[in-house]
C-alpha cells in the first residue's frame, strides 16, 4: 500500500528519486475517473488572471488579458481561450511603447492578495503540490500582440526593440513574482512558453538564448534561491532548448510530445529531467469506434516505455470537440483510470 500523499509522491519524483507510483500531471486539478486528490494544481494569481474560469474545468468567457489582447473561447480546443483572430493590438514593433501598458501594481497588499488566492484552492495543500506560474511567456505574448507572421518577423529584423519590449514586461512580471512568491510559498515554480510547433521550433537555439533564456533564468533564480523545483511547459518539438533550460535549473518538462526523441532525452538527462508526457490522443485513438481497452492499452504502453527507470509522469488527455462532448469525457475517464490503476502497481 502506498503511504505517500500525492504531493509527497510528486515531489519525490521531482527530486530525482523513483516515486511510489506514476503521477498523472494536470495543471487544473481534478482528474476525470479518479477519486483521489490530484498530485498538483496551479494557483491562479488574481492580479494577472482575474475572475475567468480555469481552462479544463469549464468554458472560458471571452475576455481581454492585462495587456489588452482580446481572447475568445474555442469549443474545439476544449474551451480554452485563444487570441481572437484578426484582432492583434500591435502592428509595428517600434510602436510598442504606445500600445503595451503594464498594470500599476504599486501599493498592492501582497499578503492579502496571496491569502485570497490561496483561499480559493479546492484541495488541501497537505495532499496537493501547489504550482505557481509567474507569467512571462514572452514569446507567446509577442505572438498574441502581433500574430505569428509579424511577431516572428520582428524577432528577426528588430531584436533590439523586441528585447526592449520584453524588458518592460519582465520588470512587471518579475516584480509581481518577487512580491507574491514568499506569501504563497509554492511547492513548484512553473514556467511556460510555447516556442515550438509540431515539426520544428519556431526559433533557433541562438535566438532562444539571446531573446528569451535570460528572462527564464531570472524567474528560475527565485526558485533556486528557495530550493523549489522548476517545471517548464513547452509544447511541440522543443527538445533542442533543454540543454539550456536544464542549465538554469529546470527539473521537469511537460507536455513532452511524441515528436521529440523521448528515449534519447531520458538517456541523456536521466532522472534529473522529469518527462511529463509520452502519450497523445491521435491516430486510432480518435476513431469513433475505438474501444475502452485500446485506450487503456495506450496508457500502459506509455508507462511501459518511459517509466521503468523513473523520471516520468503521465501528462495527456483527449481534447473535447465541444463543451458538451460526453464521448471525449468518457474517453478521458477511461484513460485516467488506467493511468491510476496501472501506474499505482508499476513500481511494486
């Protein structure tokens, strides 16, 4: 019988040890089909998040972010909100000073803000590891401001102006994080930026190091100084960036999609870089007549392939095609139940 809490088991994994069982990672808390506290959840900083619902639990309402970017809820993306097409707020990187205005956070009572945010958590911190994302996904923010065509062009043709914009936003996000982190006392610092697509990164490693890595390192320093493990969210074929990211202290990566050479990554980094992923809902799994047993088999295959030497947590789910997609809900329940049942026996 397992004796660790889900939180303790996850933190054991993030410390480089083999856990008692395979955690199933989810930013958003409750896992369908599993009657147990999740191993982790994300605290939503109300200063940057506002009152909109967490993705994965309910449809997001249309809203504008703190920079003025309009977002709309997309049913085919499982209710996640995406920048509204054709409504970009910045058409020329040299004009960013006229458009991008950081919120005024002078005078905030950070203890009060953190206490209110912590009071909204639906789980006991004794059982669930608290992840804190300080913001600062500067690549994706630039794409949200300008769109991918113009944003990537700006990074190529006017990197100094891009850095000036990033410096301005970073001053805001880092100040917020420095004031917030010691009141929240998270178990894990969760950084994120989606710098890669399915087949290749959007940018070169050189551009990554020059325009993005120093900011990630600033945030990572907050965790390093406090002895907190650091995870990094980066979709797509982003393995090329993890030599640099592990050097600044990143100890976990999610979601690691199958386009990456996961076995080679595990051989290189061992348990010092926890892999969260190795499963995707694609191919046969998306057919209308896929069976529950085929879904269960896919979960077992991911665990059998990537978990034997430790350093692995499951991270994946089927994306609903609509807000009321009961078929996908059932498939996720089957998937997570198998990850739970099989994963709890795996290291016995």
